C-alpha cells in the first residue's frame, strides 16, 4: 500500500522560505517519478515540479522556476520542495504525488499520477 505523507507547510511572509517534505512508502520507487502540485481555492490543481526518482531529472512550472527546488533522498524515500522568494500567489494546498510506473519523461499532468498525499497548506501573506 503506497503512502505519501506531506509535512512542512505553514504561514510565511512574502519573500520568505519554506521546505516541504513528503515521506513515501509501500513501493520501490526507481521506476517512478514524483511531483508536487498545488491547488488554491476556486482553482484547478496545477503542476509545480516533478523529479524522476532514478537519475533525478527535474521539471518545473514556469511560475516557480528559479525560486523552487525539487529534490529527493533515495535512502530515506523522501521528496522535498524548497520554496524561496515566496509570493502571495503561491498560497495553496500543496500535494505530493507518485506517478504511473515506468516513466521515460518527467510527467506534469495530474492524470499521469496514481497516488496522492493528503496535502499541506502554504499561506504567504503579510
């Protein structure tokens, strides 16, 4: 049974930083990618960043490129999202997700992900 448990959300002022973590269990992840998505009130879930577990190839949404960094610790089966220079428009519930298996590219569509965490709230406000 795959489990994804996010942590690290909270409230921060504009320009601040947060690091999200996602502890994954229940599978060997070498054939998968993992990603971060977010959903603000009244909006659709949107792609933030993703990483192929084997090899570490990454992909970012244009809106976060240069500010957010996705990484993973393969020994701990943990996914991270370092978020710097946060803006009010980054406010959302952030979800980590596990892709369908045997990925060749780094997927960015929600339909390409089979498992989701429960989400963690990030609020950026002065």
